[in-house]
C-alpha cells in the first residue's frame, strides 16, 4: 500500500476515552468487556463524539491493567475475542465513530514470548529486544527507582549477573528501540491494527522509547532533578517516530497522539511539527501538575488558577501545529470535579459544567474520559486493601521515606491515586450501577444513586446536556475549530476568561473557578454579546455566581 494524502480528520475529532475494564460488563464477571462496549455504542453516538480511544484490550496478565501486553495480536480473553473486536470496529464505523487503540511499545509484559525466552534462555534470539546489562565489578549502571517506585534493574532468571531495565514494574521490561529488528516488529503491530480498520493510536509513554545511555550513570536525585532526562526525549526519539511515520503511518489516513511524560514545549514542537512527520498530537501534562510540587502528585499542593492559566497560555500559544490535545481527565488522573479549585459536593453539577466549558472551547482536539460527562467523582475507597492499582500499592509503604512530609502525604494519598478514575462507570442506580450484575473488580462509588447516566440523561439541565451542547457547538463553529486564542483576564486566581477569534467572529468564555460571587464588570463589553450558554438560570448581571460559566458569541 502506497502513501496516501491524509485528511487530518483528527483536527475535527471529539474523542471519548474508554477504560474497558470499567466501562460495561456484558457477561456478569465483574469486569468490563468488548460486548459491553458494543452495547453502549448508541449512547456514545448520541453524545456526538466521533472517535473513541480504547485503553489496552490486548492479551495481558493485567499487572498494570493492560499496559503490560503479552500478545499484541490478540485480545485479553475476559474482554472477548478478536472477532468481538472486529464486530466492535464495524459497529463504531456504522455510527461514524473512529477507533484509536492504545499502543504500548515502550515495554512489554514479562509474559510476552520474547521476554519469556530472554528470561529463561541465555542464547535467546530476542535478547537484543530488551535493555540488558551485566554487572561490572559487581555494579549496575545505576541504582534508580522507577515510576512505580521499584528498582529499575531486575535480574534475569537464566543468569547470575545480567539484569533487565524497567522504568515501570518489573513485570514491564523495557524494549530496546536501538534494535532495528524490534522496530520492524512494532511496524507489524501497527499495520495489523490499521488493516483491521482502526484509525490510529494513543502512544503510551512514547517519549521514553529512546534513552540517553550516556547519562545512565546519574544518581537517583540527579535523575529526578533533571526531569528524568536519561530516559525521556532521548537522542533518537525523532528518528524512530519518523521511521514509523514513513514506513507505516503515512500509508493510512490515521492519527497518533503521543503521551509525553515530563514533555517540554520545545521537544513537543519537534514531535508535532507537520513537516517533521512524526506524531499528530501530544498529551502534555503540565496542566495536571499545577496542584503537585515538582511534578510528583504525591506532593500535593493547593490549586491556584494563576498557575493553570500560565500553563494553558504557554501551550495554547506555543504549539507550532496549533493543535493541542485538550483533556482534564484520563485513567491515570483523579477526577476533575473536586480538583482545579472546584467542588464535588454542593456545587458538583455547576463545577463539572464550568470545567467542561472552560477546557472544551480552547484550541485543539478535546478528549472526554468516561464518566466525566456525568461528573463522576473520586472514589470513596479509604482502605489500602480496597485499592487495586500497582502504583499506589507500591508507593504507600514508601511514604515513610519522607519523615517530614509523611503525615501530609498520607492525608492526601487517596485523593491522588489512579483508582479514582477507574471505578466502574455509573450507568444507573442499581446495585452495581448498571455496570455489572455481580461484584465489580473495583468498588462502585456509593454516590451512583444520584450520579449516573440514566439520571443525567433524564435531566434537561444535566451535565450530559452541557457536553452535548459543547460537542455540537464545536462541530459547527469555525471560530472554535480554527480561531485564535487569548486570555481576556490575566493573572487572576478566580476568573478564567478567554476569547477565540476568526475573521470578525468571536467566542468568549468567562468562568468563575471559585465558590464566591465575582464581579466581572470590567468585561462589560462582552456581556453585551449574544449569550449562548450559561450553567445557571437567567439573571445575568455583571456578577458570576459560584462556579458560573458563560459563553458569548459575536457573529
Ligand atoms: O500515572 C502517572 C502518575 O500517577 C504517570 O506517572 C504515568 O505512569 C505515566 O503518565 C505513564 O502512564 C502510562 O504508562 C504507564 C501506565 O501505567 C499508565 O496507565 C499509562 O497511561 C505504563 O504503561
């Protein structure tokens, strides 16, 4: 198949992220599955989204909920079969919804046959697929701890002095992209799924695939203080991604969005600059670090709107392609309601709508994470034994390593764990929230009685209605799709207000990020424009009520 002219459809995409194990369980085993997803396609179509991103559905021992793949060519059996997946792709297509798959190729599972062979066979032909080092004078290159707080080197079973490298769990051995044979294998995986009809990939920790081995001698502290520079944005990253583009991606009308951990603006610009032909978009996380010290969520700090605005401004203005990925939630983040200064109790509904409007009309491609459209909240789990996520379970005992901070870190621990995003989708108020007929793998939130899809759909003023409005508005607005961006209130800890402009048309968003009334008299000029959305009933004076948001247009 030759190269084709890409339509760049992703610029008009509205993407919904599905976390399959928590979305919908069709067979009552407590785990979501593909047939469950199929049963909700009509619902997704009714929202108006035109693309879904599926978190991994591949065969996997699920040590990291599928981000540890043991076979890239088949489905995790409890989720269904490859035939089910094909049926799902076809049904999404019928509804005009594209599917992008999660692509996890920085590491495999330790149960992948390549690694199993390497681990047991000293002469394995796959040895060079992984990053293996021998101890020299009894020493490894470093003593780092990885992202999941484990030693990054683990001994191979078949050797006394050879170790493999992993930035995540020891069950997630890191792949060696320097090896051209490995890169050919990755291309095969991409082609396989593209040929089955998927429209692209969300590329997991993609900026980790090239490493700077000359810095492998860094100490742990230096690794951290230097933003993990030995392992992120390595010297051959651009080359590898261009190779994938040239050999595979340019032959399909597809899109890629790369998750870039500790990604910086200048490196992101190289990745998404269309002339470089690497990725289409990146998931940058700067805005998620506004309530964490030094980018580490365990070091929780109070939210300040000014910090968020600074980050939003930087990326809205600075990305060369002009195409940011817009997101406030995903499967690794706590829920947005109750975060970013908002309130998940008495102002939950207003907060959820205000956040929705505030990010959705920025410049870029919006992503919605399952449950965000009904304002799902953080988990009510408060016992360690009820958590499932490897990251949290690994980290908890390490809190003791921070004697001066441990009290503070324990207090905020449950608030920041990834399981907050992973509780079962709340479809209705039945025992297991309509997610399953038996006890789910992770506890359903008790608030499913009032926070669920059925309830929100029945309410003309529900949060879903706001999302439907936003999706529709975006699809039909040239200003939102292609207009410029500027903040109209600067450096403020309460009001988040911006203007989008194209030709003579304008869209203005004004949001109150606090629980207090705020005067917006100085924005009077815009208050005379045509109001097209407000999350309160009438009475629109020059004061914003708690978490109020308004959208005005000038045509
Ligand atoms: O979740 C995080 C912080 O709480 C991040 O450090 C996260 O591990 C990082 O963003 C990488 O995430 C991705 O790769 C991981 C996987 O566990 C995550 O679910 C995935 O989104 C390893 O594959």
